C-alpha cells in the first residue's frame, strides 16, 4: 500500500497550534505532498548567491534576520534568490518570527504556486517542531511538545503552556542530579510489551532553551551523567497556571490518564504559583509513582484513616 504523505494543507491545518503558522501566499499549491522530514534554513550566515543549495524537496525556513536584507537587495540578488527557491523543489517556504515579508517573495509564491507561510516562532523551535511534526506524519512516530526528564529512574513528561516554566524546572532537576532526555520536542516510540520510550530528536539532543540565557548544552555544562538518550515513560505532569477560583482536587478521587499509542500514562495536573518550587513537586510525583508500584496510594491511605476514625466514633456511641 503506498504511503499517504501529508500535504502542505495538512501541515497548515493540523500543525497550526504547534507551529504557529499561517498562509500568506501560494494558496494554489497547498495540495503539494511533503515526502521527507527535511528542513533547510536560510540565515544570516548563508549567502544565497553561490551558497550551499537546499536539500531537494525540503521545506525552506527563512530566518527573520535575512528578510530586511532581502527587502533592500538589488535586483540581481533578488533574481538569485528566486532562482534558488524555484530550483530547490521546495513544497513550502516559511518566514520565522512573523517578520515583514518582502513583496517580491509573496508575488513569487503566488506566481509559482509555492505556499508561503509566516510563523511567530524563532528559527530553532520552528525547525525542531516542524521536523517533529513531519516525522510523526511520515514515520508514524508520536511527537509531544514538552520536556522529558528521568527522575529517580522514572521517565516524566512535563507539559504545559508556553512560558510556564517547564525548561526551568527541568534545569533545576538536572542540578539536583537527575537526567535530561529532551527539551521542547519529545519523540515517543512503542516497544514490545506496550512500553513507551521517549527520545530527543538528534537535532536538539542535550540542548535546552532557557529564557534569558538562550540555548545551552546540558551535556557540556553538567557532564554525561546529566543526560540520557532515552527513558521509559511512566508518568506525565501538566503545569497549569494558577488562577483565582480555579479548582484542583486536594484528594484525587479519580486518576487521570493520557492515552499515547494505546498505552495509558498517568496524568498529574499541578497548579503553578509564583514562588512555587516545581522541581520539588516533580520529584515528589516520581517518588509517589515508585510507592504506587508497591500498591501504596496516599489518597487511599488517607481515606482509609478517615473511614477508620468514623467507624471508631460510631462504635463508641
């Protein structure tokens, strides 16, 4: 059976939330198929004329720093740019960081029916998320945006809205002796016995993006003991921003799960408040999961104590 490759339309529609993209030109070409998870970046270090050509058929990302130079480039340079784009066989061009796109690029995309998008994401997260999305569609690998750490031998996925502090929490866990597996893009594969293993993409392996610091290499900063190539996923923690009036169960009446490739992964929702130590919370979640292996449940323990106290009070009446 031939493989059903995703189209540009699939990427723009299904990947809109993950890639933060929208179409601005080349609408006639949105049915074009994408048959390989390859991305070529044109950035400030790459000269268009005489430079390294893009991989044939790969998606092209134009860095935001390049676009102002293109807007004021002489006509001969513009011609070189258009020849490069036309001969690359690219199914899609994306301009990063929602920059102002030169009119000639929009006109080119409409004339050649090559879809043109803009994204609010910077080059690094856009590239990694885009490749992750394509691998999920083409290679049947599940990709999740979040952070994967190994805490006390327990693989923990941390998810939550952008800017809520997932990477900062993971960095603190690393300083406490735990391991980073993946930051931002997590690749998940199902192994024999229904076990889910989590990996980092090669593109972002051991790299972490921290607000205010930029991209850091955890392996180089903390050594090989601070990272691992993969881990068995056992639990998922969702950081939820604290809001007045929001309700969170003090005693879990019913366990929540997330289904990934048919496997149930326990899901713990944790409110994030200013000044809260989320790394400690994640450590406790991991320790609690270890206790559950011994069939111990703190919430059930408390309920049993409450019921036992009620029975004692009734017996003394």
